[in-house]
C-alpha cells in the first residue's frame, strides 16, 4: 500500500523530473534552434538566456529529484537495492552525472573565457560542443527516466 507520504514524495520527484528534463530540453533547443551569436553582445545575451533556464528549471529540478529520490530510496531501500533495473539505473546516474557535468562545466568556462577575450570563432565551436553535451545528457537521462518509470510498473519492484 502506498502511503500519503510516498505519494507526495513521488509528486515532488515528478515535478523535479519535469524541471530537470525540461531545462535540459530547453538548453538543447536553445543550441539547436536558437539564434547564432555573431558579436560579443549577442553572446552575452545568449549566455544570459542559458542561465535564466539553468538555475530555475534545471538546477531546481535536480534539487527536488535529489531530496525526494533519496527519501524514497531510504524508505524502500530493502526492496529497491536487490532489483537489477534499479542497480542499472543508479550505476548509469553515478557515471553520467560527473562525466556530463565536467564536460558541460569546463566547456562553459572555456566559452566564457573565449567570449571575454573576443575569440568568437572559438566561442562558436565551444557553443556547439556545449550543445552536444546537453543533447547527450537529455538522451541519457530520458533513458534513465524511462527505466525508473517502466520497470516498477511491470512488477519488477516489491511494494
């Protein structure tokens, strides 16, 4: 039987997932379909748009997922830990998060430096690299989300 606390935690986790994946999708779309910057002023506007999506959506979603997911895991760890789908999902998260974070973070730092030093051709290449990082992260974490949503529904977890 699912308690009221579990229902609330699942709702919070779902809202966090929407923010996280929605933020990733927005950042990837900004790269794929957004305007291409041609001067330093446009680059600053583009980076400002990125930051306006990153912090309220992406970062807030991560915090909600981390808090609610950890609480759900703690409450159900004895039934979740033996499940193969759960171990695969968590192993993917534990590998993907640091790898993708470091890739995106260092690319963003280099992009900021290139824009500040008016190396706009290099900035364009770094923007493409950052966009690819966001696209790959979106695909990976959508896959993780599908595993987390479907496996328990096919009777793979003990309630």
